[in-house]
């Protein structure tokens, strides 16, 4: 860890620089890499607070521009300094004379952003995914994917659009972006996201770096140092005064119109990337640059012999370097010497302008000003040990006025005794040794005595003073280390507590693990070396969603703590429960400095709870819910049904002749049968339904979320019941026996929360006994009326299966006209002419055909018949120009060979495919959209037309609408019905027509029955119509006769 120099030392240095600075400010241009935002806050504040001016510069800060490389401004002389990224190594290797002078961001803000619902939890999950990357800026991301075992062939690389909405809209699976600002856009849209940072794979690049040219460093090294230090000072100020900084950006640099909330988000994330509380801003190590270069070399972007050191500015020993790299005491001592030398230098610079006396007076004033602004105590001693000067800090800490000490022996005043009160001989005092042996003496654990007789611990340095090589005295610098001693004591206590039996983990504000104890390693399997440097995500089990963690962090950020039960993953992959407590630790500035997490493994407790739960709510033989749990779920189902309006059903199942099997083959065999029956029942129901065992050979199935229509719900129940009968009727292998068993099933429907659960079970039980009386192995409903409906439906299904063979289906045709009422086509509509039932409504038999799968042969018959009719119409001048619309069901369209079937039918009848129009419903777009589009394009190439039926009532995704090769939209009759009197319907129809025209699509309105509707449609620019106003659906012969009359 790098120890930052104390603020007062830095203040001394900057005061000194200000003292010797040129009176006239030098113009300097700083080129940013991007547009103005908090990413460059330190440079703004260096200008705003006068740090650049104090260093002698007038700085012009220029925003970056899209498409322009900022380093070009440096190379062509338009900028003196540039904010760049580690890619500057490649620029250097390409022959550009550029060097890095400081690393502003300790970590690169460039990472991959994925949606929480993408299933991508790590880099290895990117296999087969689309990854949107920034060309030329992905070396660390590519290396991270390589470390995860991925090659370029394992994922789909996309060039970035710089628009995070592409991730939201599904155009990519992973988006390379700056985590300092772009995630905020996702938060505003309410999109949960996850960050994949290269450091999760051990790849950790610097982020923003400050660069200049070799020539600047060679010709003006002090200018480079001074500008760099002023910039870093600006960054220190910006991160310590975020609200003020945001206000400055919004006032002077807000060209992007960023909100205060957006800038606040950037500020928090920027602080995490800079890590100013861990390392000094601007700090960089050559070894880390070598690691970065190694990544470029491995990717073939840098030569193997690239000299990293030549790309870095490594200044020789200077005032600033001494202050930073040596201890505070040595730095302070050396600073006093430097002050004296610089004062003498300043005098010589001004000798030609002012008199030596005036200069000395001013320098003496500046010297006193600097000494009294120091936070450490400083005093001077002559060779007799008498005090020659005392700064304000020393007098304040010692409790004396300065004139009470000057001229008196300092040892006798403040250093006369040891910590325990015993006398401290002057001859042994290191302060005095400095002007006897001429050496620097540093002591880290002694006390000084105040005027009131109290003492305080100090560390001090005594440095000899020479005048013309003659030792004349010493300068002593000291500081009060009371707080440090207390902190050391607290740390010792904390260390003892850290080695407790509870698992403990400490992270930095960014969540990076800094330390774990042995109990943590014992619990998780991760050693300290394996955990430190990573985030707690290494423990993530995947059992908790983003909302869980959002609530956790909401509590931590608002109250400073959180505790609760979580499921984590050990190193060996085992998922286990634990009780986790997290506390935020804040520094004096009120900002979070660390997080402390402690947890207790509660696996044993959870196992005991689970065992108790199983015994209380589950059948021990089959593992199914028992009577108690069934009653609980049935109660909830009744309430849910009443609220949603959806029907539910209870199936009471009893195994036929189970007692005989149990008595003849034994209870062990009977138990095996019950276990297998339980497994088969679960395979017959949907997810969310309940299968329970009441006892003996009695089982119950609870069906929820059925149709809102009782008849439809009964039909759904019957389908599942028949499936259960067929499944349970299959042979069973029970030990050495092969047996058969059949069920009798009673069914009771419900949709009333006031119905008692016991009453409902009783109804289903009564229905089950009715099934027994009817010969067993059947399903019976409790409600006789409902049973009659089910029987009627079964009869209708049986008759529907025979309808094709008996040629009971017929196609009717309804004319479609243009605005001049000229026939332009027709829609083919199926009718079932039953010999006994008469005309059966399509609304009655089409849903039944869909459920039973009969829609496939019926749909093929419709297509064949329609093509035959088109062929017949070719010979008549009145009909040869008409196109014919045929409705296609979703199940029919999604057949694997649907395209081939259509081609074969068209070719067999020899029709013009451009006269055949397939009408699709919007519901078809909710499944396999890509396959749907592909099939439509194949058919479209042959000339077949497409119309989207009932438009406006279904899916209506504009995203896919523009991709579909449609020819026409059909406005649903629900919008046409009230178009003449309802302004909302009129507006909707107008919008549909305008959108269709913009997409180049035709429009036809169905259900046109009145002249008022027709006029409204014409007023909305609709030019094609269908409805009773022009003709009802009629058989082909009557249709042709109507055309002749017209």
C-alpha cells in the first residue's frame, strides 16, 4: 500500500512553487479523450480552484470529439497534454514520441454490461453470445475472455453502436461500455444489469492516463512536473468536494446536458476506479505497465522486445519525489533545507530589481508564513540547545507562547523526562545529538511535556543546520501521534476479534475483498490468498435475483447495515445457507471506507427445519404433499380463483382393485405401486399444479388457472383426466412382477372462495364413486350438467373426426371490394354442414379442432379446396383476376413441412401463386418469430401474398412488423363496428392506415355493415372493404352469380 504524503507537506510545496513562480501565466492546452463529464472532474477543479494558475499556467481544456483521436492533437502540436488510455503503448510502439506521466484511474472503467435475465453470469457464459465491442479498445476484455477459455470463434463479435439501448432491445447480449456512466441509463429504464469486468479474470488495466511528448519532458521537465501535480491536486479536491464539482460541471462544462443525478452516479463510480483512499492519485508501477504490455504482446499488438520503461516518465529525484517516497519526518527536514536553498535562489533572481535588504525581509516573511502554515511542530536550536525559533503548531501543541520558549533550553522545557516520568539526561537526547555529531536523528516513540505538566506521544526528527559548512544548530520537526497510538491499540483489539469463530470478511467501498479470517476459509474453502483481491461474487450461488441484492444494498446504504439468510457457494461448488450480517464502516468525512461481513453456516439448522417440514407436510412414502399441505394449497387456490375469475378443478383418484394387489403380492409391492403412481401423476400435470396423496390408494390432483369459461375449463380438466387414465393404465414393473392398475377419477370444478375445502373434496369423492359405478377406469364430473357438456363435447369431437371423410365441410366466399365497390378478391370461410345439427358455428368447432390436432387435416383441406376454386375461376373473365384469402392457423403454419405442403398444393392445382393470399393472425408472432419470418420469405419468393388478420387486437410488435414480408393489414371488425360514433376507434383505425401506408402495405377493413362505417373508413383513406354491406359469405355458385348480377 502506498502512503500518501500529508496535506500540510503538499501545501508547503505548493506554497513554495507559488513563491518562485513566474508572474506571467504560461498558456497550456489539455486535450480530453471524450466530451465533458465527471470523468475529467479533476482537471476542471484544478482550473476552477486556481491550482493551474498557482503553478504558473493558463490552461485551455478541450473536449474530445467523436471520430477524432486525442493523441493526434498532441502529435501535431495542438495540445501540450492529453488524457488517453493504456493504448498509448501501441501509439508509442508505432513510432509516436509519447510518454505517460500519471495514471488517473487505477482501474479501467471499460467492461462488459449484460442484462440480469440474460443468463450470463461470467465471461465463460459468453460462449455463442453476441458481444458488442469498441474497435481497438478491447485488449483487456479480449484477454479476460481468453482467460475464461474463449477464443474469437466462441462468440459473435459486433462493432459497438455506442448506444446502450441496443442491449435493452436485444440487438446484442453483452455491451462494452464505461461503467462510470452507461449503467445509469439502464437504471433509469428499470433494467437490472450485471457487470463483467476484466479484473474478474485477473486482467486489470489502468484507465485514464495523462500523457505528453518526449520533447516536452526533455525540454521542460519542471513544466511537466508542475502541470501534473496541479492536475492531481485538482483531482484530490474534486473527489473531496463532489457536490461543488458537480455544480461547476453543470455551470461551465455541461455540453451534454447531464443531470445532477447522472453526474452523481459518475462521481461514485469514478471514485471507485481511482481508489484515492487506497493509493495516491496518479500513482503507477512499471511492473503493472509491463503486465499490460504482456497482454498486448500476447495479442500480437506489441513487439516482444517493447521497452515499457521508455513509455513512462520517471523523473529524477526532486522535491516532490522526496516528499512522496520518504517518511514524513525526513521529508519535512529536507524541506526546510530546500526552502533555504530556494530562498537564496529567489534572492539571486531578483537582485537586479530589488535591494538585497528588501529581498531578505520578504524572504524572511515568506519563511515564517510557510513555517507557520505547517501542521507539524518545528523549532530551531543553536549549539547550546537554546531555542532560536518556534512555529505556531509547536507552540500550540506544547501549550506555550512562542516568546516563552525562544532563547531557553528546549530540553529542560519539554523533553526533560521519559514516558514513565524518570529523568531524561540531555546528554542522551537525540535532538541535541544532531548538532554534536552532525547526523540526522529520528525517534518514533517518546513523549514531550506540555506547560501544564501533561505529556503526549510524538515522533520527531532532528536535522543539523550548516552555514558555510559550519555546524551551527539543528531543526526539530515533530508531530503528535496520540491518535495513531490509539488506532494501533484498536487494531490489536480488532485483530483479536478478527480471529473469532465467526467467519469475517472486509472489503473496500468497491466490494473488493481486503482481508478474511481463518473461520471464513474453513467455511467457504477459499484461502485468504484466493479471496483477497476478488469480490464476494466468488461466493454467489445464483439462487437470488437482482431484486434481492437491490433490497440488501438499499438497507446498507440507508441504515448502514443488513442481515438475513442467504445461499452461497463454497469453493467445491456446494451451495449452502448462512446467516449474513453486513455493516458499513465510515471515515471522518462520512464516506464509507470499508464493509465488514460476518456469517454463520446454518446448514445443520436448515436441514433440521427441512426435515420437520417434510414430516409435517409431505407423504413419507411418495414424497408428495399430504392432506395438510393439500388443504393449505386448496384454500389458496379458491381465493386465487375468485380473484382472477379462472376456474380450478379437483381430481379425486382411487386405484381400482388396489386391495387385491396389496393382499396377494404384499405391502412392499403395494408401496412400490403407490410410489410409481405418484411419479406418473406428476408427469401428467402442468408446472404449478399439485399432486397429493391422502393415504392408502387415494390421490388428489389440484388444477389451477383453467379457463374463465366453465365449459372450456371442463374440457381442459377432461383432457388431463384422460391423460392420467392412459398413463396409469400402462403396465408397472414391481420388483419381479409386472402388474396393471387402473384409476377411477372424480372431478369437481370450482371458482368460489366461499366454498369449503372439505366440501370440495367431498364433491370430488362423490364423483369418483360415480366413476366406480360406471365400470371403473373412467372420469366423472360431480355436476351432472357439466358431465352432460363434457359428453356433448366428446360426441362433437367424434363427429368432427368423421366430417372430412363424409364431406360435411364446405367453403363459403365473402367478397372484398375497392373504393369503387369493384370486386378485387374474396375470403374463403369454412362451414360445417352437419346432417343432424345443421350448420355448426366455426366458433364452436375450430377451437376443438385446434385442441385435438384436427386443424391440420382440416387446414390442408381448406388450402386444397381454395386452390381448386382459384383454378376454376381462371376460365371466367369475371373471376380470373380475383385473389383468394385463406386463413392459416398457428399450429398449421408451424408444421415442419408447411412450406413444402403449400408449394406442392399450388403446383398440383397449377394456379397463379400471386392470387393466393395467406391470412396469418398476430398470435402467430408470439412463437418462433425468426422461423416464421424465414418461412414467409420462402413462400413470398414464389409469389404468394400475406395478410395480417385481426390487426390491432394481438401482438402488434412494430419491431417485427417491419421485418415481415406482408402485403396487407386487415383492420379487425371490433374497431370498425363503432368507427362512426366512437372517436377512439376512429383514431385507432386512422393510425393503423397511416402506419400501413408508411410501411408500403395495403389495408382492408372487415366487418363493414353500414354506409356510415364505409364513409368513415373512406375519410381515413381506407380503400378496400369486406362485410355484409357488400355481401355475406356464400357458396361458390351463389358467389359467382352475385358477381354476374353486379
